[in-house]
């Protein structure tokens, strides 16, 4: 969808979040090698242990990669959010409000810790969250009363670009 006039806003991956995921990945890899070598197990249990650990490690590599490549694109008629698992399209003319907000405390209903998913916030209700840092976020509310929270690198520039297109 990257057209000539599309504006791409990348998300800055927080060193704290990235560091946490890298540490978990390192611990998993150490466990994957160390536990089968130090604890007596039969061959089937070792294969099962390593296979499960490999799957979890691959999941963490994917989360780290998505954290570094997260982006938000504004085209002439829509906002495209490239999240962890799916791409979300929001028609710009369906945007009821868009504003800069501090990162709110919410309860994760589904998704990856600190990177996104479906959250419940007492202040706004349910929201689809795509974030990679703890700096100011952008809250997008549509006419259908769906809430989206994203963390583009320059939140105010993002808002200004959306409003400019919406008001044309």
C-alpha cells in the first residue's frame, strides 16, 4: 500500500521493552542447551523439551522483529496500522477524534505484553493497542466507537497529517 503520497511513521522500539524481550530470549536459549545437558532425561523428553523451547524462542524472535519494524502509514484516505499479527485499516473520514495522550494503565485482554493487543482502559473502554514504547501515544476513536492506541515516533506530526487529510 506504500503509494507515492503515503506518509510513513515508524515506531521507536523502547530500549526497556526490547531489552526485556532479548533477556527472555537469552534465558530460553540457555535453558534449551543447559537443562538437557545437566538433567537426566530420556531421548523423547529431550526432543519434546527442545521442540517446545524452540517454538517459544521463535515466537520471541518474531515479537522482537515486529517491535523494530512496527509502522503506521497515512495514505490519502486511510490509516494503516501494522501491528504484531494483523494490519488494521482505518478510513480517515471515519475518525471521530484523534488526540495525543499519555500511556494509560490498562488491563490486557489479549495480546503480547508491552507490544499490543486488546486492552481495557477504565478511561476509554476497550482499545486495540499497537505500541513499542512508553512515550506519548495517539488515541484514535472512530465513528463506530472503536478505539485504537498507537505510538508513532512523532505523535503530533501524525495527528497533524491525519487532520490535514481529513479537512481537505
